[in-house]
C-alpha cells in the first residue's frame, strides 16, 4: 500500500480518409500492432493511444503540487488533464528547488500511506527523478510534434493509494 502516481500521455489517432496521410498511416500501424488490422471497426475509425510516461512512488511533495496546481485541491484519485505549461512549470520548480535546496517551495505533504514528510535523501531523489521524467517527456513530445506535424500528446495525472 502507498501513494502510487502516474503520468500518462494520450494521443487520438484518426483513420478517416480526409485526414493527413501520415495520421491514417499511424492509425493502420496501431491496428496492425494490436492484431485488429482488416477487421470491421464499428463507429468512427479512431484510436486513443495511452502510455504511462512517468511513475512515482510516495513522492508526496510532487503529488501535493499536482493536487494544488492541477486538481484545484481535490485529491480523489481522479484522472486530471495536465497542460504542457503545467509540466514545464513543475520541471522549472524542481530544477530550482534542487539547485537552491529551498524545499519550502515544494513542500512534502501528509496523507494516507504517503511516505515520509522529512526533507531527506528520499525527498531529493524524488525531485531528481521528476526532473528526469519531465525532461524526457517534454523533449520527446515536442520533437514528435515538430516531426509529424500532427500535434503532440495530451497528458493526464492520476494517483492512488
């Protein structure tokens, strides 16, 4: 038991004939990979691809930031949309906190099996891990958007305990 936190990237891919050729190719590639190529697809020819791109365990300071800045203070294990700007803001904050060692800017929070609230090595490891996750996620997403021109991913945050 404990606080488990997930950041997912989601992308809508459409197979409509009027969509760009590259998007229709992506649609067919996903169907092939899933074993559904050539099968009758009821409804609209579209797919929502979801991938977990970040995972934390008991990183309660990071969770508290998401609850405060993304979930309007509601911590009910719900899925919450996270903008690119919000992820960039969290990345910048973590970089600054790690550099200055001013943990009060990203304080730990107590909760049901949320782990330690001490500013110790575990806290600093969570900050470093968040920097690594967000740097990777934001860089890859921006590169994908520039290369295929189809738009980047939408992000969601979810926690459970």
